[in-house]
C-alpha cells in the first residue's frame, strides 16, 4: 500500500459525507462517515453489536478501543481504484478504519459486520501494545476474534500448506500482489493463532501484547508466555495440515480430488467440534476465576 494512499485515506476521514458519532459510557465511541449511496450500510456499522465484540476482545485479553472512526468508500472513489481489489478494510493507527463495502464476501470476511470487527481488533492490538507487532500476529488475532476458526478455513488451509511455508514466509505472502497468496497468509496466520489460544489459553494474545507494552520485544514476550518461539509454534500448528497434504500429489482425477476435499472437511468438522468443546470449558473456567 503506497504511503500517499494511506495518508489520503486517513486525511479524508473527515471530509463531507454522512457523519455520525455514537457514544456510550465506558464503551467504544463510534464515528461513521459515508456518502449518500452508502447510508444503509453506514447504519449497519453504527448498529454493530458492541457488547458482543467487547466480550470477544476480553476473551482474547484485549480492551475495546475507546474511539473508532470509520469511513465507507464506494468503488467509484479514487481511493478504491488505487487499492487492490482484494483489500476490503484497513486500520490506521489507534482509531481510523477504511472499508470498501462492495468487496465484502471473500475470505476472511463474511459480512460487513465481520469486517468492522476485524479492523477494530487491529486498533485494539495497536493501542494495547503501544509498539509494532508482526503482521501475522495482527491478522491471526483479528481473524480469531472476529470469526473464530471454522471448518471451511481448515479445509482450505490443507491446500495452503502444500508449499510447506515457514513463519518467515508470511511477511512475503501478506505483501504479495497475488490474491491467492494473500488469502494463504490469512489462513496460515489464523490457524497459528487459533492453535496458540487452544494450547495456551484464550487470552494468550492479550498476555503477549501486555508484555510488549512493558517494553519486552515481541519474540521474547511470545517465548515467556508460550514457552516456545514463534517459529516452533508455527511448525506445530501447521504440521497436522501438512500431513493431510502428503497424498495430494498422487491424485489424478477431478472426482478423486473433490472426494478428498469432502473427506478432509468432514474430518475438520469433527476436530473443530472437539476443540470448541474444550475451548468453551476453558473459557468457562476462566470466567469463573474472574
């Protein structure tokens, strides 16, 4: 993303449009800007379930940002034309978000509300850490908090791991001009953070961020909280998916490939149910201790 585009989007946050601020005590103050053609979508953003979002952030050990300013950008806008088509939303600093609502749909977003939630998590991470965090951590936590880790994501990750990426590859994938590589980066980051939360507690991201906020370098903070390096955590999280892909090179027919995909999806569904049951028990125990 070019510097002039980031500056332009941030600077135009306050230009003419439909502007509204909604504030509630002890909660996020939300300002939404949109042109007249996006008025209904702006209302959906204003009515987002903040209580649910605050609860999901709290489970991840993160605080709700006190102030958020969102601008909805139509596709005919010059800022949209200058932004890659697969970019749906962007967060800037501690409170600014730009969203291209016409692009909602492709992974990792399922709805306009999920885009808002995703970008608000980025703001929460930036504010709480008060220091730079790795892109994979940012995106993995945002996806985990925004929608969790579902069956479809697990099935798609099987194919994202065919190339056997390492953690160092994620930065390159996120910066790629290829939509497929960008989606793979989201999948890999989401799987990694989901595994971290499963093994080290739902609030592990916030505990790591709190260490960073106290001046601890991210890699050291990660090690102190999880007792493993980020590279070790990534290898562990992706290992099972790599094993699932070992048979793919021998598949020669389209029908066999789709049968394999369905089988993997069924297996992922069973694994997900077990993980979610365990996670709910862990979160219930965590809530009881508070």
